[in-house]
């Protein structure tokens, strides 16, 4: 498994433009919430007690798996992601109980991707997941890292990944120029 630094620097290499990052602060949470809503709509419970509040459905199993992955990458960032995911999980579960939830999920999903694509127009670079599907999981991880950096936390991580990202971006642009020649 690639390190947190390697994954974050790869993601950041195509997310250096502040406008792109801002669009991702809207798009990624919308996409995540819509995916949780869709997962809550799958009528499978892996574990349930008599109390319906104590059950693990597809969304719950996904949450546990993703949080374990984030913990294995970086514990402190995983704590922030846990604090983000809990309300996402809860609110998407509530909306899943309403009629038309699938249409809400699909609409929010599309709106989230519109924000993402607008951001990449600013960046003039393709999304990170195009070359590595695992980068889809790194998007929320990257945003949490950016929140920490804005708060003055995890400075050593920022100081490590930013130069790596800039170097990777230079390589990408050199490859793009060479391909056009």
C-alpha cells in the first residue's frame, strides 16, 4: 500500500489551483453524501438486532471499511474524517427513508460532479482518479488534510507533500508537452 504522503502528493499534484480546491470542498462532500444515500438504499443488513438502530447495512459496512483504510494511512486525519462521516452517514440514513430518495441521491451526485469538473477546468489537469481509481478514496482524505493545514495542524505533512506534488505536476506537464510534440 502506498503511504499517505505518496497518495496525498499524487492527488495534490492535480489540485494545486486554489479555485479547484474550493470547488472540491463543495463537490466531494456532495458526492460522498449521495453515495452514502445510495448505499443506504440497498436493502441488505449484515447484522441487525431487535433494535433497528443497531444494524450494519451496506453503508455501515462501507463506512467501517473506509475508516479502517484511512486509519491505516494516517490516524490523526482519520479522526477528522470520522467526525465528518458520522453526520453524513446519519443524515443519508434519514433521507433514505423518504420517497424519491434515489432521485435525491442521483441529483446530488450529478451536482457534486459538476463542481468537480468545473474545478478541473481551473486546474487545467485531469482528475487524479483517471490514472488511479484509488484516488477516489483519497479525495476526502486530501480535503481533510487541507482542513488540518488551514488550521495550522500537520505542518510537517504539508511540507513533505507539497514539494512532492509540485515535482509530480512538473513531470505531468512535461509528459503532456512531449506527447503534443
